[in-house]
């Protein structure tokens, strides 16, 4: 009886206990280990016993100026994430609205948008790298309007990386937003049509307010994913030319494995986690305010 009473009182906790233990093992332990490594001068390829404790020197190097400047990588990351998430959201919403109006063959069109989701990011990055060569598919299309761009130059490499990532990330917004649109109540739309409201007013005053929680939730997930993105940018340009496409994930890889400073690489990893947490908290607060207002 005592056991059954314990299970009954703690049933919700017992349900989430396996997931909680998984998080502790797969997330908390590596995070604590990374925090410990960040206080050591450990060269990649050497034994841990050779690592030298340096305290907060790695963090002083991170923000201490001198020959090292982190601002460029942070700026490139923020531009890359904001552009990909915003443009993917706008494009995904447009496609979802179009699919919601199509009554026939909508499932066939929806299946087409699953292809980028199931494509390995490494394969997508390699494909788009070939598309953006000087004689590639993109320049072939642009040649019809008299344009031919060197996408591997400093001025256009980041734009090419954003375009490729949009192709990868837009289907996620399409699927989530389309599911949200199909679950909306029909009564407000019927009342608006009776009152003679235009499509723009219906979208602005009914669809967007009702879809705001779905939009914010999808944006939070995709923003976290874009900050962690590595495969597509690395395979396309590897951070180059120069540092024009060196987002933080690529910069961490360079410092930790190319320069072989694992301690400094751990500092950069923790900085990336802090940035992602800060952005995520802001978006979650917007989501909470939206739900309370609803």
C-alpha cells in the first residue's frame, strides 16, 4: 500500500523522470565538464594530465582585446541567424497560407516540402556549394537577366550561405504553420466575411493574432537550431573567404581543433550557450505574454 500511495502522489514526477535523467546525463554533465576545461590550458592531442590550470585567463583572453577580436564572429552570427529565421518565417507563412487555400492535392505539395527536412545538412551544404560556383545553377538562372555573381567573394558569400540555409529551414515553418492554420476556428472567419472584411484585414486582425503562439514557438525552436548550425556553413565556405562567413560554431571549431586550444574553445562554447539562452528567454517571455493576453 505504501508503494502504491507513493506512486499515486508522485505520478507526474515519475513520468518525466526518464527524460530528466537523460538531460542530466547528456546535457548537464558535458556542460559541467566544458566549464572545467575552460579553466585549463589544454592543447588538443595531448593527455589531460599535461593540462595546466590557468583559472580565468581564458576568459580574459576572450574579452581582453589585443590581437584577438571576437566581435566579427558575433556580428556575422547575429546577421546570419536573424536573416535566416526572419526570411524563413516570412516565406514559410506565405507558403502555408497558399497551401491552406488549396483544397486539392495539398498533401502532394506538402510532401515536397519534407525533402529538405530529410536531407542531411552536409549533403545540402555540398549541393549548394556546387550551385553557387561561377558556372553553377544559380548563375545560370541569373544569366537570363544579364547577371553573373562571384558568390565566393567577401561581399556575397554570407548571402549565399543565408540562401542555402533558408532552403533547409523554411520547410519546418511551412509544416508547423500549416498545421496551425488548419486547426484555427472557422467562426471568426465566417463572421468577418459576412461583415465584408478584405483578405488583408482578415489576415492582420484574425489569422496573425490567433497564430502568434504557434509563430513564436516555431521561431524559438528554429532560432536555437540556427545558432547551432554548423554543417551547411562549414561545407559551403568553411568560414571564408577571410572571416566573412565565420559564425560562432565555425569559430569554436577553429579555436578548439585547428588552433588546438581546447580551453579557449570551451570558453567560446559557453559564450554561445549564454547568447542562445538570452535570446531564447526573450522569445519565451514574448510567448508567455501572448498566451496571457490571449
